[in-house]
């Protein structure tokens, strides 16, 4: 299973778990020491069984709706339309839940009730409100997780990086070539739209298990755990996957912006410190010379007229590949006393 499908499966599993927990919570608050005001008084054991049966099913449906929204609707609609579409999905989801509940609950309780009365039973409306509230809450939580990136929300909530800890990671600095020229030619608004489109297309790097650490102006920092970055040469493949994506959309960029964006990159590997920072805006931050060196290596791309440069540290850990590495010698990097040996990465034709 590739990384993209694993990510989809993780989304569905997250929603399934969330909806199951939500239904169990509803069973507890309605089934222990409470009496139903409507025609259907579901006991706690029946309600709990229903929760563990239907929670995963409806969670999977809700998760699939989120995948469709993220992968196919996000870029094609405005924020207002996106919210309207997601609310419509929520109401369809609620109606589907009502239909299945009608087919399951009355027979379970040996109660005869027609569909219209079941829908408008006065004990059902608090449940409808609860379901819509949970759906909105889970969508909002998902968006916060996307904003923080790489499941950092969970890491922050669990305090995983409250105390600084060390990791070995690979970092890639990607920077838009000729960015100043594009900004002057396009103006601020169009230039921002260009960057927005480029970073949307950058999404293809998740197939190479890349984590998007930070967007920095017209550049971006990608990172991998060492084993993830080395596996299948993900740290190199990510760059060329992104490059291919932009090349396939040349006509789009030429027509909309009268230019074809091109990014240059520098990579390094090594020990870093990861920790949680910020009081009023929290995020996971990486610190260390490894990151600074990656940035300095990327800054040498223009000097050597190369699109992708890597450090000797990283090259020594890569298995034999179809890529060719051209040594550029040991060079001084700003802020470092010792010279760093770098290599240009070339694709074999």
C-alpha cells in the first residue's frame, strides 16, 4: 500500500474512532439515570451495541467525505462554497443515519412506528443536534490538524515534545528560482496566487512520505525521519515528483502567470532537537546546525548552476541509485567554521 492510500486509510480510521467514541458518549449520557422523552426508550446496553456497530460505519462514511473534500474540492471552490458543501454532506449524513436507525432500532425494540413519526419524534431532535455538532467539531479539528501539519495537534495535546528531545532527520529547503523577478512582473496579488498554486501542487510530496515543516515566503522546508527519507530514496524522489508536477502544468502556469515556476533545493541530514514552542500560538519546532546547513546548501544552487544539492552526510547514507552524484568539492558555508562537502544530484537519462 502506498503512502497516499495509507493516509486515506488513516483518515477513515480516525473518523471511525471519533464517531464511535461520540456515540458511546451519547449512550452514556442518555442511558444511565435518564428517561427518554420520545416514543423510543433505548436501554443502555442496546444503545452501546448500536454505538459500536454503527459508529465505525458512519465514521468511515464521514472520513470518506473528508477525503473527497480534501483531494477534489478544496482547490476548485471558494471557502464559502466549501463550507456549504461540507454542511450539505453533514445533512445527507444525518438523513442516512436516520434511515439506517429506522431500519435497525424499532425492530430491535419490537416497536411499530412509521418513518415520519420516527423522524419527528420529540426525543430525536436533541440527537440530531448532537450529531451535527459532532460532525462540525470533527471537521474543525481536522482543519486545525492540517494547519499544524503532520499530526502535530496530537503531539501538542499529549505533550510529546514539551521537553526538547533529539532526533535524526533529513531536511530539504526548496526555494522558488527568480522569485524577485516574478514578484516585480506579476504584482503582489498575482504573485501570491502563483505561490499558492505552487504550494498546492507541492502536495504530491506526501507520496514520498515528506512532512511539510514550514512555508517561508516563496520557499518551503520539508523533513523526513531518517528511515523514511532513505526508504526508496524518498528524499530525492520528492523533489523530482514536484518538478514533474510543475512541468506537466506548464501550460496552466504560462497561461495564468506568463511564467513557468522552477524550484531549487538543498538537502542535509543529521541530529536536531525537536520541541514545542510558543505560549499563545504553539507549534513543533526543529533546532540545530543540520537545518542551518541545509539552508546554506540550497543557497549555493545558483552559484553552481544546479537544481538539487546534497551534503556528503546524506550522500553517504543513500543506497546505490539511478541518480548520479557529481562532487563539487568542500565549500565554506556562512556561519560554519569547517567546510562542507556537497554533491549535485543528476537524473540519469
